[in-house]
C-alpha cells in the first residue's frame, strides 16, 4: 500500500469514528438557516439512531445497539408566521433543534454500566444485540431505529415490539406504548407501512415458539392495537426487517437467512449469529391478500437479502416491487462498530442494489432488473405507498459512508445526484402540501405519479471537518440544496426518521 493510501485510510478511519462517538450533552436551541426554507415547510424532521457507543468502560459492539438518541429539526420558515411573510430567505428562517436520549431501561442500564450484565436468566454474557434480537425472556426497549405516528401516539420503534412514546416538540419520553391486543412478543419490523386504502399501517412480527410463524397485522389510526389478518407458518423463520404493501396485497420478502426455532433458546452468543445463510433455498416472496389473509403465491428467486423496500404496486397480473438488495448477510457483519470504525473500506459495506422485481401473481418465477447501484435507505413519496411510484430517493456510496443523495426515476432510469460533501443520512421526501401527487400530479390524465416531484428532500448531514451535524433541505425537482442549518455538535450516524407535520 502506498503511503498516500495509508494516510488516506487513517484519515478515513478518524472521520468515520466521528459517526460512532457518544453524545454527552442534550441540546435545545435555535439554529440559523443558510439559504431559505420553503414557506410551507413548518413541521418537524425527527430522526432516530444510537447516541452512546460505550458504557461502563465497555464498547457497544454493534451499530444497532447504542441507546436511542432522538433529534428533531423543527422548521420555522419566516413565511409561515411571525416573519416578513414572503419566505424569501432574508435571514428570518429558523430551525428549532432538540436532541434527547430516549429514557428507557436500555439507556439507564448503559448509563450505569450494566450493558453486559443485565440480569437476564441466560447469564451476563448476553450483549445488547442479543437482547435486541432475543425475545426470551424480555425484548429490549431500546427503540433506536425509526419514529412514526402510530396507534394515536408518536413512537420510537425498533425490531422489538416495545414501542416508546415521545413528545415530538420536546422529545421527552412519555412511556411505552401499551399494545391493546393479544399478539405474543416476537421479532418485529420497525417500519410499519402505510395502507394505500386506509389510515392505518401494516406490519408483521415473527414468533419462534411453540410454532414459528409470521403474523401480519394492521394498526388502525389512533389506536394502539394490532389486528392480525394473516398467519404464515414457517419451519425456519428468516431475518427480515420490513414488508411491502402492493395494492390489496402485503409482501414478505424472505431471504434464505434463517434460524431453526429451537436455537433461539439453546444457542450461544448473539442471536443474529445463529441465523444461517442457505443460498440454495433462494429468496421467497410471500404474497398475502390483506382482505382474506390467504397466501396468494410464494415464488422463489435467486438468493438476496433485503432490508428496506422502496415501494410496491400492482401492474395487472403481477406485483412490482422495488427494493435494495444485498447479495449476502455479510452486510450485517459490516455493521459491528469496531469494523465500521477501523476497517479500511473496500466497497462492500452498507450499500446494495436498487432492484425492481416483477412477481407474477400466478406464482411463476419473478423477473428482476437493476435500477441503481451502491445505494441504501430508499424512500418514496409515502402518498404513493402500494401504488405506482415514479421516484426513489436513496443514499449513494460506492465506498465508505454515503456522501450523496440520489433520486432515481424508475421509468426512465435517470439518476440525479446531490453531493453533500459530508456524510448523509436516509433522505425523506416531503410533498408540498397542496401538490397533487396523489392521483395525477402532472395532469396528463394517466392517474400516475408526476414526472417531476413537487416537494422537499430532507437529510441529516455529518461534516467530519467541521465536526458538526446539520439538516439540509433539497428541492426535490432539481435535487439542489435550498437550505441548511448547523447543529452545535456532531451526531453519530443514525438510522431512520420522519417528517411530522401538525404537531
Ligand atoms: Fe430500517
């Protein structure tokens, strides 16, 4: 390796370490805005992610396991209220910034240095990751993956069913969401997909014992209740992270990364390490009719592992599903903090391929094509969930942490990139409130999504040179930066977020 390469790798390691530092102070402050906010952008961009990476002198091993730090960028455009009313960026725009740890058992334990000694029945060697995955005897409350308005509350979510309520303005923890149903504990998804034909959200959980199954449910708007609509028995449950909704169907994309149920109880080490990759089984699409609960078809294709689906829809006799695919579960190993901090990046870290799968409802073999490479954390216009969409937003990173946000036009294949010159989070698309993306946004009468999006793309930045984080507001049509506001400190790499309007 040349000296320059060594020096670059060392520097890159220092930079990435900033993404895995522990946050020591909680903030509530006003940020100045560079540029101008859209006058209609007056909600909050709330994000979630780990905020502590050591406890009691011990490092937290896996990126998934740091206690949740919520952060909120509350937009106050001058055009929306007390300002001069023209939204022309004359310096009166503000962002109210708050960050706060979720007060959970996991947080208190970490603060007291009890990360590795939580007092669970299986002994003291079980790390946080184990507890995150393991649902016996008690799932974690470290809800550090996503936020949503769910069941009548604002909640933080992770792969455990323990959702934690918070106040979106102050980020104060309000206690655990009390599910008013009889569903058992299980491994669940932090991403509940909006219903295209209702106000609820759709999710699933995996139970392991006594009989393993995927339990699909809907959560009606305003009620903390999961209504089960389908139960799919499975011999060896797979590690899954999200589901897709397409028209009246729900789709589980099941990779051949599976665990014999008894190993949940009898194995050693982190639960995640007990899943095994069986590429010969292929990846299975389990298509469920949400009205009847029946499995309509379950075709298999060449093996891949999905985390996040962009969206899905029905096109005649087949479903069209856009997802970010990884060739193997090694992406999970790459998320151990020591790996991410120290390892010179070789390009096979956290980025996958945005692929389109066409799944015939007849059960015939799905077909696939690649829409974009080196991407992660896909997002679409949520109003199009379950129906045909036009644009997918994502991080793009060929090597190391992502520094670009891309917009992929899934009809033309055109990719438009915005280079942040800093690390970028998952992008979130926010439609302009009166923009008609819902039915026929471009007025061409085809009932499809508009060819040019009308709205903003929100992204959290981490600048390793300035050692500070920021929020950036992009114009979705041009994928150009419109505004940016710097927080007083650096935030470690986070996971997901949402734009919460209306308080
Ligand atoms: Fe996720």
